[in-house]
């Protein structure tokens, strides 16, 4: 809060702008999204910056200086658009080093008359996260799936209930400490602080899924440049997360190897002519070294890799649901989801409804980020905004504000 002098020397309190930044450090691009939380709790996107990624491979920093330069370029562009600096950002962390597991903990309720309080909830979550990890691992998220009070399952918020035994079932996400620390160093070297490291699939879910989707049961699949992130939601909670080693870059590499062309040219061909379903591929000449090459021959290279990816996605969904169908189907997002025929291919292979997920942002620059390319960055920003407390004006504060307005009106009339 900032303080200024009011009439009669009385101190006025001026609220600081609540600025939140999200930073998606990907294999192909670095995207920064800056948002502002208004007094009514709504979020306006005020800045977006994108730069080519450098120094990263499959979500892991391999060149600290190069990664820092790319991050600085993206953040600076977003700050220039927003017209305000961002002190720290919520950073997406992914890569093959990310793993997840389910755990549970149990405690005895010690509150008066057996009433469960917030401290009991914290204690049982601490018990649930007490899993044995190797020294090179660290916990990124502890996500409650359900609470159990005296054997009664499916409780979401146990505070205020009465019982003698409280259990918690949680989903824990961990990462390699060395990789997460290198990512933090790269961001800090770019001149920005790190508020929290967040799993990209959880962030993207904040941007593209409605609460009703999570309640119904849905799988979010974020197809990025280096990895594909999966998050399965059931009954409004995270049931399972996974990071898959197959991504859009693998398709580019397959084209480069198959047609013996540079990666940059293969990427351009993939974006312009790639198709995830052979039936959809129209016979049309593609810019390739051989005159006989067309979209059908390109599809012969692309489709097997897409099928491999969808097989991995199906396995993760089955692991989360035990074979039960997700009523909400699958939501595809990320740059890889934009390939022609991807939605149809996923629907045919997975056998469930599939739709494209775009950020559900409103206000500010919402139209600029209306693409799956920005889902993670927008979601990281929205995740951070949820951590911001919006002050509720007191009755005295409201009365003083009205008095100030009356004084201003009187002075304007006098002058």
C-alpha cells in the first residue's frame, strides 16, 4: 500500500496495482503474460510477449545464458506492452524429469468436541506428503483429491465437520531439483523473480477449462514443442498428471529425417501442410525436394507419430480412470493441437468427444491470446491471480472515500 496526505493532513491509503505475470518457458517459444487484478477480483490481460526459445531442450535448461536471454526478451516485450514492470512470475516447469504419484495420510482429530479445524486439514496434508523421495527430487505440488472422515469418502472440505479420524488422499507432483533450480536461475538471471513453479498442464487447465468440465470429468492434453502434458480431472479435482516424451517437435524431426531436409524447413512444412489424419489430407503439392511429394506422402510420415502420441495419452487416461469413460471427453491445447485433422484423429483413436481448448480470458488483451498457443502462459497468470488477495473495503474506508469525493465536488464547484 502507498500513503498520501489527504485534507487536514489525514493520511490517505492508495492501493498498489496488483500485477501478476505468467512465464511459459517452452522448447520452441518463451511466452510471458501479464495481468492485473482489479478491485472486484476480475483479471485483465495487459501485456503479452513472445520470443523464440533458446537454451532449452524438452523443457530442460541446457544453456543458462541463452535461456536467460530468451526469457528477458519475452518479459521485456510483455512489460513494454503493459506499461509496467513485473517483479516476479509464475513459471511453468515441465520435462521428462517430472513425475507424479498418489499418496494418503491419516491423523486423529484433536479439536474441541471432535470438530475439524483448518489446522487439522494442514496436519493431514503434511502427513500425506510425507513420502520417501531421493535427495535429488523435490515436491512441486500436493493436490488434495478427497478427504475421508471416519471412513466416509468423497469429502472436499472437512473443516467444520465432526469426526475422530481424518484422512487425505492427494496427488503429488515432483521434479528433479537440479533441473528446477537451473530454470529458476535462468529466470532470475533475466532479471525477474520466481513466485512459484507450476506444472503447465495444471496452468493450462486454469485457462481453458470451466469448473463444470472438471466436475464432469475431463482430460486436458497440452501438446507442446518438447513434451506433451496431460492432466485428468474427476469430480472437480486432479486425479492424474503425466508428462509424455512425444511432442510436436518429434513430428518435425520425422519430416526432416524422412525427406532429408533441414529442421527449419521441416517445421515450416509441418505447420503449413501437416495433417494428423490421412483421410483428411488433400492431394496437394508440398514444397519439398522431390516433385512427387504431396500431402499424402507427408501424412505417411506424420500420422504414425500422432498415433504413438495418442496411444500414450490413452494409456494415461486409462491409468487415471481405470477404463471408465470421461463424460467431458478430451480437450486438446498447445501449438501441436492446431495441426489439421488433429481433433478428428484424437476423437477416432480415443473414442471420446474431443474439442480445442483456448484461453477463456476476458477483458484487456483477451483477443490477442485467443489461441491454444497461449493457454499455458495465460493459465500461469490466472493461477497467480488466484493467490492475490483482493481487499474488502471497510465501512470506515468507504465513508472516508465518499467524504473525499464530496470535497472534490465542492472544490470543483467553487472554482
